[in-house]
C-alpha cells in the first residue's frame, strides 16, 4: 500500500510539472493557432553577406538569403541558400545547419515538446529542473523559471564549462487573441573567462491575417581577456507564402 501511494504521488507530481509546461504553451502565441499548415519565408542577413564577402569564398555576393519551407502535417522543415554560386556544397550545408534555428522565431517549438525527453524535478513553485536522459548531451540540465502568472521568464542551461541564462520578454498584440507574443530575449553566457550578452528584439507584421516576424535585431557583446567585441545583425523576413501549398509542392518534388 505504501509503494502504491509513493508511485501515485510521483506520477501526480510529474503530471503537475508537465501541466505547467502545457499551461504556458496555451498562453503563448504561435501561428499554429491561426491554422497555418504550409509556409515559405525568406530570411536575409546583410551582416552575414558582408562577412562572407570579406572571406572572399564566393567572390562578391550581391544577394544572400535563406528560404525556409515548412508543413505541419506531417511536420517537415527544409532550407535553401539563395544567392550563392554553384558548387561549395559543404560550405552551403554548414550555412543551412546554422540557419535552421532561426525558424523557431516563426513557428516556436512547444515547451512540452522541447523537453519531452527530459526528467523533471520540481525545485520550488516557480522552478522546474529538466535533466537530459542522454548523458552525452552538451547541456546536462535546464532550470525553467516561471513567474507568479506561470509564464516562463528564464531558462538556465547548465553546461560543463559554465551557464547560459536566457530571459524572455512577452507582450500581447492585436493579432495574438490575448496570448503572449515573444518580443525580446536577453542571453548571458560565461565561459572560460569570457562574457557574452546577446540581445534579440523582434518586430512583427501581419500576413494573411497571421502575425509573423518582420525584423529581428540581434546585438552581441563579448568581453574578456581577449578584449571587447560588438556585433549587430538585422534579420529581415520577407516573401511569406502562407497556406498556398507551395511548401508541400517543394517536398513532393524533393521526394521524386
């Protein structure tokens, strides 16, 4: 009987923690709530183009952008690099991999799904520890910090060489139907005597009745024994195609 009570308590405790993540997901805005199932968008970085031109790998690049293709059912995501000459396959593949994370600013991964393979421990009313079941993962655990309204305000990533703290700023907008929209992120990293602060601000536009990112301004400041550096990057989102079936056509053509 005691064992049964213990198992029931553990199951209930775990359910309560998952329920907190689910409640947060319901409070936050995503284009999925607007029945977006097929999406194409171009993301352009003038700063990245300048840096590639300085390296002289591709000669003089006039235009550089990443075109993303996404479908909801089944969920698929692909990216193409536009504006580069033929060849250089390995370099282009590296650019694609680095660009994939940008799409989460358009279609966020639900918190419950992002941490679905983690073990949860409730440290306090507002703090949940999420431990990765994979012992080889570069980040062993996260602290998820919620405010009094059960809104995720901070994520602390525990790494072997230090911590990475991400703070979030939300707001409600005309297109979010009362849900919270991510407007800014503030990331702090300390590693091997170096300090990095990354500030990201997001502005939105409405396309086909859906609120989608228009511009993301990213300011990165680094300080330490090697000196101080600052980098400013503006990511422009354009040429949206929403629910026109064009992403599906792309995936169908790729499978032939």
